């Protein structure tokens, strides 16, 4: 089910308002990205994590106080699962060797990993968690 477009006024094909650029970017992302249903919200309660599999990748969905994040399932250090890692200050700690990754950016915050992981846009519609898994 395609996401509804954000409505806003346009003048000369440019959105108007304080957040015009953000809305324009949101509109473009909605129009050019493909969101896929990954789970029902009941599968990822607050504080929960869920592994979801797609044909070419596995993603970990994390619910942090009602905010959903989607990241690569596997740690970039030794390709072991990040599932079950503790989450604090928007960072997940790999349960194996302790590398930390920012849930918002995927950036490595603590060794032994040195390579970032990917993060994926998430939207929730009709109680469904949808991910954009296409490369940016
Ligand atoms: S596998 Fe994650 S830190 Fe080693």
C-alpha cells in the first residue's frame, strides 16, 4: 500500500513554509522509495527487537520507547547477530564483543568494529511497520 503524500502548498513548483525543504525531501523520498511491510507493531513491543528476513538481507527492527529503528542484522565486526544487544542512548551494543552502533546513523561508536552498518527508513501505517530496504 503506497504511503499518502504529504499535502502542502506550492508556488512555482517550490513548497512554501518554514519546513519547506524537509517536506520537499519527504515528498521526494516517498515518491522514489519503496516501503515494504516488515511486521505488525504487536511483534515489536517497546524495548523489543525483531529479526526480519528479505531475499537478500536480514534486518533488525528495534523499538526504543515507541520509536522504531531498522538496522543491518549482522554486526560489521565479525558478522554475528546484533539481536539481543543492549540499547542505550540510541546505540546498540553487539552482544558478542561489545562494538556499539548508532541506531540513527549506523555509525560505529565503539570498537572492535570499524565499519558502519546500514540503517533503513521506517514508517508505521495502519499498525504495520514498513521499511525502505533499497539502497539510498
Ligand atoms: S561480532 Fe559484534 S563486536 Fe564482534
